[in-house]
C-alpha cells in the first residue's frame, strides 16, 4: 500500500482503488490518511465514489505494517473491491495535528528527560517526562518553545534501516511508544539544529508554521513523571 502521508504531509487528497472491505472498513491501494498511532489520532475525511460521498469517521492500522483501514460511518455502503475512489482529508484537523506534533518535538528538545507518554489533539497536546518534581517551569518552557517557533527551523524527513536504528538507541526519546519498524527502514524527523528522532507522524515543513504556543499546565503524575500540556495560541 502506498502511504502518501509518510512522504508528503501536505497531500490532502488522492485517487485510489479499493483493495478490500470488511466490517472494520475499507483498504485502498494508496492513501493520504494517517492511521491512529504514536499518540496521533487517525485522520477523518470523505471517500468519494460514483457520485456518493462517504464519511471517513476514523483511520486505523490494518494487519500489515503499511496497511491502513478507512473506517466509514455506521450504515455506509462501502464500494466494492476494484472501484475507483477519491480520498479527501479534513484538512484543518490534519494541519492542526501537524502543528501540534511538530511542537511536541520542540518540547522534547527543551525538556531533558525521557518521554513516558503523550497524546496529540487539534488544540491541546501533552507529553509526559521522566524528570524530577519542580524541575519544569511553564513560563520558561513557553518562552523556549516560541523561540524555536520564531526561528523557523526547517523540518525534514530522512530514512535509515532497522539495523542503523538498533545501533543508535539514543535516537529514541520515547519509553512508551516504539518507533514504526517492520518494513526494513525507519523514518527520522529532523528539525534543523534542534531535534532528531524516529517518528511516523505528520509534520509541518518549518517550525514557523506552528504559530504561537503556550504551556498551559504541568502536572505531577508520579514520583518522577511530569505531564506538560501545550496549547496552540493562534
């Protein structure tokens, strides 16, 4: 399956052909839809076929490493295998996820602890860090993040093989989420001069596209577990 989103986060629509359908949803030969994973929600949108517009209520991972299932709204009549379709994203929602996901990479760069969990939303997102109590300050983190946003750093993708990732374990910042592997290669997200880590999510091309952000809350979630909640301010 061609997963267009892995190479081009800005692709909002594509032509595709139905490969299979079951109770879970529709599998296509190619898609722009990102499936739920790594703390990022699956994309929503529409599937256009033969004059009909079918709502994509969610997008989830299928059985294979690059298989994506488009979950239709209950009661929707899925097109038959072999049918040509057009996939179109809810772009505003996707772009918000791109901004937030890239912002969380900046947060990784300014907090020196390992990531123990996280969740991305369209307006607010959070990361949990393994750091001591009292070591984080909302105002300082907000200022640091916005300096990196204002720096308008380039965000690029590059690929390494599984063996190279295994030989460089320090690239992995997350303790709770494993990088997407199994296809023989792993995608690295590099924010120029700021951050480098494996990630399969969708991102903006430059940090300036994130816009102003604010750390709205820091919570204690354990002896050395601090939850940092970030919101888009613009």
